[in-house]
């Protein structure tokens, strides 16, 4: 691998990070009494210098990246973004020790939404906006954003292919990675703007509307209020956020084709989208009934409101909260745990295993059983009208296997470090799935401030591995082995 060229591209990604820091810095300077001005200004300069250095001394020319180099750029760009993204937090100080600052940065860029902050509202607006900016950048993808700039088209294809998983490309078979990345970015920006406008109309102040929209569309769940969305007690805003979160959990390419091109490939005909929304509906119904029967809710509409928001939040890995779900009945918690494992569709900003892989695995198992009991029946694995190859089926099973192994390993580390079983396992599920809140001590109205340092470190690894969808990290480790 050409380390000089790899360094050049990582420098480009850091310049993007510094540009976002500059926006946050500008907000701080225009906000009276904002004491994050200096930390953000210094952080912007440090990150810009670090990003500019390889651009000055490394000649990129027309070098063509190969797969290994593209994959290495993607993984390292995410890691360096997280490292430099923590500088504003670290320089601000107070609750932000080195580990806490890094945790908040990793959680933001990976759109996990787990936090170590006990008093979010104490942060100045500039730093709050930077915190949300990390999430919004990570939602669409760091490399997807910077690769749309001054990068040759043949290398955009390699980088987009490394960051966008194969399962995400399947619904748009025949589309090139670059075109899909462009569609994803356009859809992402449009959805964010529409959500901002809708939240403002619902009665939110501008700053809250902008930050909550950015957080919802990135499926992160960072909020500028200590009590998350429960602070507003606004049914209209909750409805807007439910729609935004569910939209962000659907394949962005499919949304683009539906509303821009009017293609026959649309959300109303997509099998994966239908299954996703059906499962969300079933989860809402099950929890609503459980809350009425065992949860102490006397009002049907109150139970439906709470269940709808929390299911939409967890099933899209957003992590916003209107209720403390750790107080809910065991069945409701179990349903939410399943939601946080499967999560949204591929090609969205949601994390988790993805409904595409689960549906593909189900159809493969079903076909295997039918073929074994009816020897003459040949049942190919088809999804959204497309026959899937054995390689794609094996990749889905392989991903699910690796995912569950990491969940188990993370849960074991958490419990070994002193967490109780519920907290340890749910924290592992929440971090690898980029969900954020779990149960127990890391519930929807709690945070990760009180967990041991080793757990915070292992959780950060899970967040990055989960956001990159495991295989790019494994490819990079294999590349280093030669």
C-alpha cells in the first residue's frame, strides 16, 4: 500500500473536520458569553494544520487507489476524525477528561449517541453544535462527504465502494457507487432541511430545531437537553421526529428514486422497506398492549404515544427518549432489545445488523428446509425481485455471526469489569449497533459516565467496528498481516 497517498486522503478528511469545527466556532463567537470560542478556535487551527501538512508535502498526482488502499483510507479516516474531534471537548475541560472527550467524539461520529455528560445543558452553544456536527457528519459518512470534493472520479468509486457495504448497493443493482453516494447525500441534506422546518413549525426554537433535526436524520440521538425529547413534552414535535427517524432508517437510494425520479423501485414496493415498517408496527402494538396491561398506563393514547416514539427511536438506532424504558415491563424491554439488534435498512444512517441481512438469512434457511423436505423443489433466494447469489447469502450469515460474537465478547468484558448482566449485555448491543441507550445503568434517561474506563474503551471499539460494519476493519487487519 502507498502510505504517502493514504496520508494525503486522510489529510483531506481532516480538513473537512476542521471546516465543521470552524462553523461551530462561528456560532460560539456570535453567542454572547460562549466560553467554547477559544477551544473551538484552537481546535480548528490544529486540525486544519494537521490536515494540510500531507497535502503540502505529498504529491497525489493521478495515482489510482486499489481496494486495500481505499479500505485503509476509510478506516483510518474515521479513526483520525474521532481523535481530532475530541480536541474541542478536551480543551474545554470540566467533565471532559481524555477518555471522556474521546468517548463523546467516537459516540458522535459513529452516530451512537451514548454520552458521558451529566449536565448537557451546561455546555455552551458552540460546543453543543460541534457535538451534533460530529453526529451529522458520521451519519452520511466521513469519506462520502470528503470524496465528493476534489478527488478523481476513479478514486471516488474505490472510496465509496469501501465505505458503502455490498448489501446497501443491492437494491440499486446496476448503479455505480459514486452515483449512489451522491443520491444518499442529496437525500440526507433534503431530509435534514425538511425536518428542521417541521420542528420549527411545531414550536421548537431554531437552535433546538436544527440540532434535533441533525441528530434525528443521522440517527444519533444526541440532544441539547438533559431529558432528551421528554423536555419538550410536544406531541407535534414527537410526530415529526418519528417520521424523520423512520425515514432515516430506510434505504436513502430508494427514497431518492421514489420522490425524485418516480421510479418503479420505490418505498411502496420495496420488500425490505415493507418488512421493516411491518416489524416496527408490530413492536409498537406489542409494547402498547404491554404498557396498558403491566406498565401502569391507563390511557391508550398515552401508551401508544410512548411506545411509538421509543420503538421508532430504538429500531432506527437513534436513541432519543421521551420515557425511562428501564421502568417498563420485561416484555417491552425485550421487544426494544430485539429492535436494537435488527434495526433499520441498509443504505440508511441506521446501525445494527440491518433488516436486509436478517430477511436474506431467513429466506435462505426457509429455502434450505423446503429443499430438504421436497427434493424436486428448487427455491432460489430472492429479495425485492432479485435472485441473490450464494456468495451474498454467505456474506449475510458471516456478518450476523461476527456481529453476535462481538456482542457476546463485549458483554463478557462489561460484566467482567463489574457491570450487572442487564447493563453489560445491553450496553454491548447498544454500542455495536450504534444505538446508544441500553438498559440498567445505561438506560434511556441515564448515561455512560459511571461505567469503568476499560468498558468505555471497549465500547468505543465496538462503536467504530459497528459503524464501519465489521468487514472493513477485518480487511485492514488482514492487510497489515500481509
